[in-house]
């Protein structure tokens, strides 16, 4: 089986066998976030919508990008209820998404050895890219895929036009492959010494940071400005908690000392009176001693 070999640095003229190379697959222009129509019309060599890049994604799948649509858009499929075919699916240019199966196409040969069938990875092998007969007619995904009888709109042909030699088309403007690794240098520039394990390897180049970026990189980081007030707040909170704990503990001690009895042994206060002292020692109460003697004599 023949294999389609695409050169990603070549502009291709793409057409279908029903109109031949007097016609061409063309595209309208689109905004960065919008979609654009694709169609078969009369070939115009100077029309950028008639120049297509075929970008290999893997050994079997490809992406299609027109010069007019730029690298920011790729050939996609979309449901269209106005489509007369039962698939209700038509191609269009859509913002580049390298992870989307609807933007990945297979190119397989027909047995005539001159033309190819295009199938979309999202639709599978049950649908071929087709076109309603006639110049200016829209494209659609056809569920009728048998080779015979021959359906001219499903037989696609390619002719190289010129070299692209445009850095904008040497990289992918959409979502990077999940296996891609991009290293970011400390100077805020991007270093493409990174390893790209997908088919969309970026050219080796180093993007230097602008003066504004360099000024930002030399200034204190946002984390510093955020971290200072956060740290101060934490210290103030801890200090407030400590002061509250100290105050409550001091208050508890004060209340306890006020309620403590004078004689902890009996739980009651003992009477106090002046006690004369002699040479620093208490002198016995004379009245108490007389009463004691009287009480002893009376008992006798």
C-alpha cells in the first residue's frame, strides 16, 4: 500500500478529481477565535486560501492549514443540520487544537494509484471527505465509502506549489501535545532547548525577555509583598492570644486569693487581738491565767 509522504515546508494545491486541478480546495479568512468555511472553487494561484500546509501529527495522521487561515486554524469537522447527507457533518477551519481528533486526518490511497481518500479521526473509517458536485459546493463527510461506483468528490489529489519557509508555520499555535516538555528559563524567556516528543518539534531558538519583563524579573516578587503582611498578621494574632491567656490566668489567681480562708486547717477565721511581746516572745494573757486559776480553785 502506498504511503502519503507530506513535506511540512511545502504549500500544496489540493483538489478533487471531479474538477481536477482547474479547481481547488479553498478557505475563507477567520478571526483568531472564530471558524471559517472551506469549499471547492476555481483555482487562483495567488489566493492564499488555495495554499495548504499538510503537517504530520503521527505516522498516519495529518493536520491541514491554509495560508489564509494561518497556523492558528486547522481543517476540522462540525455538525451542520443544514447538510443534506445523513452524517450532517461538514468540514471547516477552526482554532487549532492539537489534541482534538476532529483536526486529525488520515490519507489513504485509492486503487487507481492517482488519488487519495481523506478520513477524519473523530468520524472514523465510516466516513470519507466528499464534496457536492460542482464549483462552489460545500464539502461534507459521506457515509457512502465504497470505491465503486466511483465518487469523484471522494478522490483527492495533491500538487506541490512552493516552499513555505515561514517560521509561523514551523510551530504549532494551538494546544501542545501532552508529551511535550517546555523549559522556562530563569530570565523569564522561553528556551526551546526543551524536548518535544510529539511530531510538532519546535525549531531550536531562544526567545529573549523584553526590557519590561527583565525589569519585572529584577523587582521583588509578588510573593514577597504578599508574605510580609501575612507574617505580621500571624504574629499579632499569636500575641493577642498570649495576652488574653495571661490576663485570664492573672484574674483567676486574684479571685482565688480573695476567697481563701484565713485558717485553712479548720476552714474558719480565728480571732486576733493584740499580744504584748517581751524580748520578741509573746507574753501570756494575765486575765486568762487568773481565770484558769479561779476555775481550778472552784473545782477544788
